[in-house]
C-alpha cells in the first residue's frame, strides 16, 4: 500500500522558520552552512544536509529548490527535522567541500546535489559513511545503491508516452532527438517501449542540441524529397497525356498543382523531447514539409510543461507525460504567493524530498535504506513515487493534451506501480526479425552502437529503396486521399 507523506495543505507563514549562518570552526570552512530549524522543542534531531548550487550558473535552480524545501519544512511541522544547507557552487569541488561539512555536522541524510557531476563527486564519501543521498540529477549512470534520485527519469517518461500513444492506435513512431546523452537515452527507451507495445520505430533524426534550425533534419526525416519527386513524376506523366488531348489528365493536373507532395510518411507519431523555441521551430518545420496533425501525432516528454504551447495551432492535440497534478496545485499556489513567481516542476521535487525526510526521521540509521526503497512507495506533492535499490525511481505520470484553452489531463496517473520496474541499463535485447529505424543526422553505425550497444547486422538494416510495386501502391493511396482516380 502506498504511504502518504505527511504534509499540511493549509497556508503556513515562513516567518516561523529561523535561519542562522553558522561557520565551521576547525576543519574545512570554505562554505558557510545555513541551518533552518523549526523550534518545536526536543533534542533528538534528524539532521539533513541539503546540498544545492546556491551560487554559480545553476543558482536560480538551486534557490528555487531551497525555497521549496523551506515550504515543506513548515508544512510537515516535524520537531525532529533540521535542514542544513550547503552551497555546492555548481561544481564537483564545491560539492565535495559541502558534503564534508554536512557529514561533520552530523547529517544522517543528504538531499541533493542537482548536477550529476556533483552527485558523482560526493557518492564515494557518503557511501563510506553509510549516509543515503536523495539527489535531483536525472543521469542514470550516477545512480547506485544508497545514491538515489527523485528526478524524473527519461526512460520512464518515454515509456509512458509511447505506451499510451500505442494503445491509442498509433503504430509507427519517428524520433527527433538531440545529439547528446539525453537523446540517446530517449532512443533507447523508445526502442524498448516500442518492442514491449508491439509498435515500430521507423526513423530517428539527430540534431545539434540548442539549435532552432530544423530545416535539414526535418526534410530528411519527413522523406520530403522522395514525396515531391513522386508527385513531380506523376505531373510529368499527366502533362504528356494532356499534350495528347486527354482532358481528364488536365483536370487531375490542376488539382495536383495545389499539393506539394504525394504519399504519406512512414510514421504516424513523432516524439520530440525538446522545449521552448526549439520545440516550436521543430513542429512548425514538419508543417513546412507537408507533415501535419492529426495524421501525425506530436508527442513529447515532461519538458513540454515548461513551454506555453496553447497558442501554437500546430501543437494543439499533442500529448506529453507530466507529474501527477493531484496535489501540485497547492504547491504552485503557495510558492507563487510567497516568492512571487510560478515554480518550475523541478522545485516540487525539493518539497517531496523534505517530506520524505520527515517520514524517515523516525527510522534508525541502520534501516534508512530499507525505508527509502520500500516497494510500496510513497504519495507526495507529485503523486505516487518509489525509489529503487539501484538508485533510480518510478513516478506515476499523467498524460496531458495541449488544447487552445489550456492543458488537460486525458489519462490520469496509474494508482499502482508495475510489480517489476524495467531495467534501464545494459544492451537492448532485440526481438527476432527486428528491423532498425533509419538514422539521419548521424553515422548509422555510431548511432546504433550508442542505442543498442553494438552496430546491427545487415539483415537488421532498413531498406533504402521502395520496390516499384510498392511505389505504385503509395501513389494510388495518395491519390485516393485526394479523391482522385486515374487510369494507368
């Protein structure tokens, strides 16, 4: 049974929380420690070191997470719980200084850091002292026993959206992904989920991270040149017939002059794990190359939630997964009222981390990891979640649809977790007869090695040509969609 983490849903003023800056005396004192303690009495304290980038390039995210933890500290009203804040400065060196201070000041649990390099920098020392870490990084490679993350994993998001989209009748998926570790993680997760759901990944396009120029990769991914050439060949044939006095050919040619391509793309859903201007540019470029919704469903990951999409006509009807909104409205409202800005979805992770720490405060040190990885999981501000023994996690995710008047939940987060969470590491086991997707924007062998763990053999490669009979069938189907019937 899922355990509810205790928190109060009434508004509590932060003035009840005292903050003092305490410098270390002796030993390492490069970084001051801010101790925030609610004075409800009692001497048996459960001290939690909160390691965040309060300065440096990620200071905005660090401060937002700190704000969220302070709200949670007030809400749980736990007399045993003490939060001790340490600035990692957003660097591995800063994280090492911070964790040493936290350990010296009797922390029994570490919340943070945010960056994967900082998590990696502290893990050896925390494990040697048997102090669990609940980090916010989503890089699975730094996760391990006793080093957990509350961050929303790429693999889980992709599986949720691919599964829902497949169950909704879509069967052929294209991926437009950044050429980095995140893109590879998306591709690996999509291949696994596609096999599980009996659907196909037909094409994968890689683009330079941070770009807003998707013209070249989208043109290739949409097979635009083949589709325009097909149309041009048909037009040339009709012009020949028209010159021979075929009036019907002239009428058909007039109608075809209003279209840009002939024949469908070989996918009916495209996954784009992007946000902001890059996401909008990518989707609009599909339209430029004659690929539109609803024939193709545009789907994404939770990063879509950070972009206002409702005014984009090309995005309406699109789907993406998001953390459960069962209680998040309360957190958003309270954070906005106190700090004057709407919180990022990342900040709510800080809230749940403190709420979990409060639940763990009654647990003996020797049993902390057992409690953290309880198979039944917990219910926090983001809905149900559980931490796994390998350091990774599962969240229960909503499916959200973009509409002109707002984002709407069309499929609520599941109430229970699967009995056995999927393993995200290691090579992908391919089913017999598996045909790999076509690769664009990257060397095929290199991309396959990153995705599958090895380059695929020739029998796994997709065809680079269309047989003539198949070509005729594509032309026929394309014309039928235009309500055009012509003789051979």
